[in-house]
């Protein structure tokens, strides 16, 4: 997702998160004018911390950071404070574990972080928040916050996204399911039966998931308990586990334009078309947007990570910033700790990596031979492209009254859906929360897929010129399709490339996550949280169930449950455990 657009040098002190506003950050120095690319300077808090103090590690050359005997042992060390890592950490802390989170940057959240400029509060990544309702079992963000005694005020979004598609096809995904289905049927009346059957199948899967207590699929006592309590729901999920949304859609729908619309529905979830999107993933998102709805946290998305981090500290665990992990330490083949770039070492019973699997096994582990399980993962999945992002402050007058919060634009050709710069996703969170911008202004977050290869080998001058040229073309397209006069209304503009994502989010090639090499067998090939290295776990979008806020939160909850069982905080059966892990790994070989 989009980059943190500020270079930072000084530690941040975080006050306890509150619904309004999020802790305010300001530029210490070095700002440049509008349109001049990223402003550089230090982030500093405008208020002293009242509770959780973010400990900052000393960087290379700052002195006092070296080696020694290390610190610990902890029950778990979590590398990175993205939503997946923070959910895993807070779930473990809530179970009584002593957890240390190590974050390379100065604030938590990763691509769910935030930054401030001239009175504007920008979400780093997506502003579309799933899993934030007050009902069901898939409100995973709400559950994660509650586990550490946190609650955030949210604003309900009356819609999920407004599609602007080839052939002037316009579809608004209303919060109320019946309104959305009626609108879609009005566009494709001849496919009414197929539309109802496809989305009914989504609901069957969603309702099965939503009826279960979601924990680790790698923990046999949990699985057997759920099966005996909810056998039909478990069998439903097992049936759809190896299936993709595109195959299911084609069972019921023949109209190619409608199938292309379902491709677009899946693309904004997974950055791939429906034939490559697991049906379970699609169902989670396509139904939760109506069941719990899209709800935006007051003060911005960055408040989620800050609330989780504060809750973690209040539970007696720690989070350290400017803590750049360079190595996972192995002893006799077991992960026992980590080493930072300044030489300091920390030790724990378990290590959880919130980095991508490419970064975890390609950089953090210094083993010459890639484990067989990771070879299989890389055989089945490639790195999805990154994004070009544009964060803008604009005059409010450029937006028509009643403008929707989220838009997806694909103007002329369905074949451009998955091409770099082909489609545009736009969020305007100030439609919901005006406090994010100065009075009389709005925020626009614009994202379009882009590969890092387009941005390599450029001089600094060429790089800045290309950012400006590509951004201006995207703005021109939005101006033509949605908002005449947009260019002249801009008062602040910052552009991030895939290289920016790689640098600030520490993601291999700036990737948004894994993408199937071909047509996958649903989620069968997706790795879970355990790895072939004893004591090492992975969490986040390169683990089951994949990309998106609700998916990585699910990954975090599953990981915490599995780790808790392995360190004795949850009941487990060693015999069943070994059998289940072997069975899951065998299933993945089938994919």
C-alpha cells in the first residue's frame, strides 16, 4: 500500500489513542512546497506522552547500541507493527504473554499508518475499513481492540465504492445489500437469476465463517471442537476452500460485461481478477461490507495501530521504534531471537515475522538453502505489483454535493484492469470525517498499480520528473471522469512510487502481497502461520488468508492462538498437532 511519505530521524512519543483526534505529528524542519515531491524532515509529537512511551533504538553510528548479552527472554518477539503483527502481539498479550514488538519506523501501522501535512491527516494506505462493526465474528478489528481494552469511535459509510467502468457502466455498492443487488440487477436484468445465485453463494460462505469462533486452523483441538459444534458450516468451508470466485461466477452468469464487473469487485480486494481470487476471500469482503458495513475510524485509520500499540503496552508488553531487525537468530535450527542493525540482540521463546515471506526468508534468515515449504510458496505465488500513490489536499468546492467516499475508475477498456496505471482507486475520507482537513478542504487518496521495474535506473531528476508526469496524467483522468477543475483545486500534493513503498514500508520491491502465478486452487497453496523452522512464525498478507485489512487481522488472530498453544498458554494435543500439520502440508502440495 502507499508509502509513508516523510523521512524521519527523531523518536515519537505516543499519547494514548483517543477517537478525536489521533496523536498529532508535525514537521520539524525541511518542508518543500506543493508539487515538489516528498517533504523531508523529522516527525515530532506536539504533545508529551501521557501513557505509552515509544522506545527508540539507537541507529548505526549513534553509539551505545552494541551487542552485549542481549535482552529477554520474551514469550514472543514480533518483527514489524503492521495490523497483522499488532493483532498477533495484542492477542498474545491479552492471554498473558510478554511480547516485544520491533518496528523499523517511528510510528506503528505500516501501510495502515498515517502522516500529517499542513493541517491534513493522510492515511498511508486504504481508507476502506472492514471488520470494524459491533456484531458477528468477522469484526476482527473491533475484537482486536477489545482484547486490550480499546474502543474507537467510527463513522458508518453509506456505500463501499462507486464503480465507474467501461461503456459508462456505473454501479454504486450501497451499504444495504438489497439496494446494491437491486441496482446491479437494474444494469443486467437478463442476469437476475445468476446475480442472485452468485451472491447467495457468497453469503453461504460468509455466514459459515461468521458462525465460527475464528482461531488457528493449525490447532487441532480448536478445529475438532468447531467441527463437532458446527459440522455443516465446517463442511461448507472445506468445500469452497479450493475454489475461486471466477469459477463460481461462471456457473451462474454468462454476460461477459457482468463477469468483468465481478473481476473488478475482486480486483479491489486482491489485485487480481475473479478467476485468481479464492472464493472464501471474496465472500468475506463482498458480504461483510453489507453485514457489518464499512466504518471509518474518527481521526483516521492510523488511530487503529496507535490504539493497539497503547493497549499492548498497558498489558505489560513493549513496542520499540527505530528498531531495524536484520537477522533472525537460530540456535540448533530453532528461532530464538533477533539482531538489530545496531548490533543489539533480543531473545524469545518464539519469533513472529510481520515482514513478507520474501523478506523473512530472503533477508532476515541467512540460511543458504531456502526451506522446501518456501520453495513451494514461491513456485505458486509471485510478488504482486506495488502502487503509485497520490495524496492531495484540494479545495472543497471541486467536489459536487453528495460525492461518495470511495471510487474505482476504469474508463475505456476492461483489458486494462490489471495493467500498471490501468485502473484508479480513489478515497475521500473527509466526506465522512471533515476534521482530517482544514476547513473548506478535502483529502484525496489516489492509488494505481505500478511495478517497481518502471522506476529503477533513473537519475534523481528523471525520477522526480516521472513522478510528476505520471501523477499529472492520473489527475487529468480523474478530472475528465469525475471532478472538472481538479488540477487547479490542489493546494497540497505528494506522490509516492513503488520505491517509496519499498523504502518506508520495508516490503520487497514495494509489493502489496502475494499473487498467484496462475489459476490457484482457492486457498490450498496459501501458507499458514507456522514455518518449517521451529519457533519461527509468519503473519500478514503473505499468509492465509491473504491481502486486505480483515484478512491480515484474521492472520494475526490465528497466529496468536497457535503461538499461545505452543508456549503453553492454550491447551494443545501433541499427537493431533503433528497429524494435522502433516495433513495441511500435504494439502498444500496438491495445489
